C-alpha cells in the first residue's frame, strides 16, 4: 500500500480541481458559483432565490466538489455575502472554500444602512477598500478572503494608491490573491507593471463579460491575460438568459431575468447552439459553457441560477467536448469584427480566430514559410476522469 494513495474519485466533474492561474497556485473547482442571485433585494430583476434555495444550491455545489464562490460587497443589498457567511459557519467549511468578493461599488444601500454621508463607501481609493473589505469580512464571518476583485475602474483613483493599498491588505493577511473586473486591458497591464516594479502583489485573475454571443473580450482582454499569466472568470457565459430560441424567450410564462426584447443576434446564435446541443444530446447552456472553456486556458466560468437543476445542468456541461470546426460554426453564426489592428494583421478578409499565431499573418509568411508553436491549449473535458480510468 502506498504511503500517499491517490485521492478518491470525485462525485462529479466539478471535483476535478484546477490551478487558478499561472500566477496563483490555489486549487479551485472548474466552475465558480456566482452568488449574485442569493438574496431577496433584487428578486424583481433577477427572479426569486430565497435563503432556503440558496443554501440548497450551496450544499449541492459543495457536495459535488465545488469550492469556488463569487460574490460582491453590494450584491442583493449585502444579503449575498451575509448568507454565504451563515452557510459556511453552519457547515464549518470556511478553509475548504475559495471565496471571491469585490469592492468598488457603493454597498450601503439596503434598509439597514444608517449612514448619512456615503461618499467614501464607493470607489477604488484606500478608505473605500478598508471600509468595504472589513464589512465583507464581518458578513462572511471570516478573517480573510481568498480573492479580492477591484469590481470596476473608477477613473478617479491613481494606480499608485490602488496597488499600494491592495498590497497592504495582502500583507496583513486579509486577502490572499488579487483580481480585477470590468476594466480596460491597458489599465490592468499598467497596474501589474507598477506592482512588479515595486515588489507589490499583481492581479492574477480577470473577470468580465464574455460569451459566444458577446466576444468583445477577444480584442484585448484575452491577449492581455495570456501575456500577464492571469486566469479568467467570465460572467454572462450562458448568455444572461438571452441564448434561447425566440419562441422560448418570448414565452410570457418564462421565469428568470427580464432583459427586454429578444436580440436577433442572440436568437441566431441560439439556433446554432441548439443544433449542436441536439446533436450531442445535451442542452444549449452546456454548449455555451463549453465554448468559453475551449477557447483559452485557465477559464473558470461564473455560473448562477436560482435552482439546483440549473446548477446540475452546468456541471454536466463540463463533460461536453467541442471540435475546432464546431467552435468555428458557432462563431460563424454571427459575424464578429475584432477591429484594428488585429483585423489588419490576422484576418485579411477572413473571420478572426483567437487561435491565430504569427504564421497566420500574411505579412510574415510572404517572406518566410514560418513554423510556430500553437497557443497554449485549455485542459480538455474529462481529463481527470479519463486518467483515473487508465490508472
């Protein structure tokens, strides 16, 4: 018998954990559970998800091997963080979990907020960071968060102030890793350069809106995280409720988010996803999830929902495999203009593909029949499960 036997087989694909990013060695589940739905304050917009349902989803996620949870200081007027804290205390599992939260957004907006002057309860400055993080720690009933995001760039706080203040929170043990969300790529690079040059903690994860129907991410964010050694936590990967055939979306009895009239672009892409889903015996959301996870390494989609069945379907989606041809089919359902200079350098009249390298630049190959390494590939679906079967 080995002194170090292998870990038991996970209950689901969610239990095969991965390294968060090249610059963050923490182990996390391949899906991140988004907790923006956990609360009553925003139910008119997001649909109802009461505390009992939220705890059932947290239990299901945890029991299936999930340990990565995403929330924010302001979600559901602070109920999201509070409920997660209550759940972790009841389960006594804080150190098993990897908790990501965010500051920047003004968070003292609920009925319990008694402050008269709230100007410093928002923003990326030092005081906002201190006030928000301390409040998050109280709500989460913990003395540290694993990953703290800058929620969005406020265009008022200097890079110097932000990175020094964030590093101080890492030094005093309140934060382990830093992430940034909804911020232009050039600013992220400047922040990380400042951090490296001054011996501070850089950002190791980027969070933002990315899906097969919303590909702006691919212009600057994807190349940036590749160069910076960062992980990706895309929100909206399942289409934010819009990746449905038009007849289903327009059903007056449909539950969930009310995002206005159905966007024709989303309808066209949904038709392509449905065709692939039918072919593979799965559902549209599983194809949408597989799409982003096949596009780049270190991608950890944030999945939400208001029912355990939603989460169960997302976990099943981890096993969906897409060929390169199928990815191209999805992208060809709706033209995407990557914009200058990539369109000038790479596309040359063809659809842009994120897999392109120097050998796809005609200005390069017109002079040299160049051989290049392919871009780093993501972990294939079911890798861990397949290796267990072979061992």
